[in-house]
C-alpha cells in the first residue's frame, strides 16, 4: 500500500488514484479500479463474485444484529477494528455450513460455536481482566439461562489505577439471523469493591430463551467504576472495559415428518410381523431422533413375501430423540 510522504496531504480522488486517511497507517493512496458494477451483476465471468457478495451480505447482516444487541455494553470501549474482526469471525462461521450450495451458505446454518471467545475490546481481554472461572447453563423448560462466576483467587478481577469498584455486565440475546427479529436482556451486578475478597459463587439469571428459529448469544464483561462522594462513575475507555462472547448456540429446527437426514449414524431396522393377515413394517431409527418415512409398497414375491430395503434420500433429522413409529401396510 502506497503512503503519502509530501507536505500537502490529499484526501479524495485525483486522476486514477484515490487518497484517504486511516487512523493506524496515516494517509494512504490506492489505484482506482475500472470494473463496472453493471458488468459484475450480469457478466457470467463474475458469477463467483456475485456468490461471494451474497454470502458476505448475509454475514454483514448478522454482524449488524449482534452489534445492535450488545452495543449498550461495548459502546465507547470497543476497538476500532471490532466490526471487521467480528465480520471475519462470522465469515468463518458461514464457511462451516456444509449443507448449502456456494452462494447460499448462511451463518445460522454453520457452527456458531466458532464465535465463542470473541473479544469486543482487544485492548482489554476478559481472560486478562477476570481472575475467576465461569460457566453457562440453559434451562428451556423454565425459560432461563444462567451465568455462574466461581472465584479461584483472592481477587476476582485485575486492579486498575483510579478505579475503586467494579461490576459484571451480562448480555443475553436471542436473534433470528434469517429475519432479523431479536430480543435482548442486559444484566448489571451490584458494585463490588476491588479490596473485597469474594468467596461465594456469583449467579446471574436471564429470562430469555430462544425459540426454534432463533439463536442464543451470551456475553460477559467487566466495568470499572470510581466512587466519588457516594456516587459511582463508570470509567470509560478501552483499557477499562472488557467484554467477551462466551456462548453462541444455533437455532434448533423442527423435523419435517416423512423425512430422515442422511447421516452415518442412521440405523435401519426392518422386521416382518407374520400373522393371519401378513403385515410388513419398516422402522427407520436415528441415534439422535427418528421420523416416519412413508413409501409405496415394493414388489413382493412368494406367499409370505420378503423383507425389503429402501434408500433414504434428501432427508432431515431433528435434534431431539423421538420414539420410532411403525409404518404398516396390509397385503
């Protein structure tokens, strides 16, 4: 990347060059490309470019939703490259989608667990600030999610000059990455003195549990405060606020009846019930779930008939295990 070294600093377009300013590298210049936007939209040679643009748009939309959900927690503390780093992490999540065709991949169909450990503030990571262990738990029956912080040392967090107290901030968000619908809950603990020794675990409970089409995200952070005349003032700045995404869980979709996903774990169980009126039944069972599969009667030979097998194609399997059903037909 070319840099400007002259006395006069330029910003904007000049001839075939574009001059601009960056906070990290100062004044830079680059060559203006001559590719027409209409050509990119219609030329078959740019088909792969259009696919990449479509997938990047889905990732950018997901990043926008995450920022909107947690911006009250990291506003004023996030580093300048937070959005680009989150977009890169979302692209990695999207690339883990192994079921969709190129150009149709989506982050919500990938492994959202790859987002765990993302630091919103690179200057103050939670691993450096927090001196305790933490766990997350989700109870879908009660509709709650919990974050438990277990002290392991005398001090819960690292001390900072000018700070007298600190508090934990927890963000819980359920987001539909396809439609954009989302709901958030922000929890802030009571102010804790930096000199106080905490021995008992701290438990924080949220009341947001995602529906079938929504993904769950949980963040944990630390804010430093200064007590002045009995009032607490938040110390803003990158070195004072740490926030990390500690939990990311993809949506669990219902199983469509009559379909079973192609999976190496699928077990085929077939049986024939012999009685006065011969029956044939086929049960398709998956180690994690099962679904009814109806099919036309295959040709049979002989008086009693024979067992039959049928390949399963274009199938889906649900997450929860259900009791297998018998599909029976009289002959």
